[in-house]
């Protein structure tokens, strides 16, 4: 496999109080270090300003990430791999990230979402709080896209520590536990694996 095969990765996420934003940045940085061209994008906020203002962590995250461009359909169209991040909402994907995915209908209809790599990451307040169901729900869309889902599995010894083969995840204990070294390591493992697998897929397809 040619290590010079260029790989484009879009890290597209929603984060209210900053947990997913922290993981997204680690994933984006790692993918870049692994040689990919990266777009880090946050999806559009749908909550009213009054809800954001009522939660200091939410307001702070909105402020601190305002320089990150808002995700557009073109970002996923451009990418060879999309790494998608969402907090767990009742064991499911947030409406904000889902709205982004729902707006991709025209690209889906043209078959432009197929043959890309997809991978996901999440966080929750509690252990067993729905992280795996959230990632599996997220991956439903990738099946419809005709995507190649690349989960981390237990492909690195560290995965036996964080324990989530479906994707990077973190338990934030209602904001009391910021993203830690275990979750950051999982983020790096996942990002490196996505770049490696995307490069292999692209190089292989080019030879067909
Ligand atoms: C409406 C709502 C629903 C949530 N549902 C769950 C849940 O099902 N399980 C859980 O453990 N945490 C749940 N949480 C907590 C968030 O998933 C968790 O705090 C997450 O880490 C926040 O990520 P962020 O800081 O990137 O916004 C919920 C939070 C909200 C606001």
C-alpha cells in the first residue's frame, strides 16, 4: 500500500457542554499527525439561546468553539472518511447531529455518501448510560449511505482499559469528570485506525 495516498478526514460533531468538542479536537489533531488533511466542523446548534445561556458550561463551550466552522454537506462530500461525534441523548444521537445527517438526502440520492469510511464517538453522563446504543444508532445512517464502518474494536491494548469497541467514549458524570487520558488515548487509537483503513481502502479502490 502506498503511504503517499492522500486521505481527507472530516471530523463532524455536536457538543453542548464541551466533552465531545474536546474529543473531536484530539481526533482531528491525531488524524492530521497521521498524514490526513482534516476538516474539523461543528454542526449547527438548534437549541434556543435561552437554553444555552441558562447553562454556564454550554455557554462557555459555544463561545470557545465559535471559531470552528459550521459543518456543511460539502464537508462530508469532500471527505474520504467522516468521524462523527455526538453526546448520548436518551441513548441516542442528538437532534443536532441527526439534523445534519438528515440534510444529506441529496448527496445520498446521488450515491455520494457511499464508499467512504465512517466512525463514531460519544459521551454520556453515566456508565452504561447508552453510549453503545448511541454509536449503533449513529452507524444505522452509515449503513444507508453504503459506508464502510471502521470501529476501533480491541485493536490496541488500551481498548481493554476504556472498554468500548464501538467507538471512543467518555463518562463525564454530569460535567464533574472532564475528558481524561483514557478517553484521549481511545480518541488517538480511533483516529489513527481510521486514517490507516481509509488509506488502504482508497489505494485499493484506485487499483480496481
Ligand atoms: C437531554 C439530555 C439527554 C441525555 N441523555 C443521557 C443518557 O441517556 N445517558 C447518559 O448517561 N447521559 C445522558 N445525558 C448526558 C450527556 O450525554 C453527557 O453529559 C455528555 O457527555 C455531554 O456531552 P457534551 O459535553 O459534549 O455536550 C443527557 C443529557 C441531556 C441534556
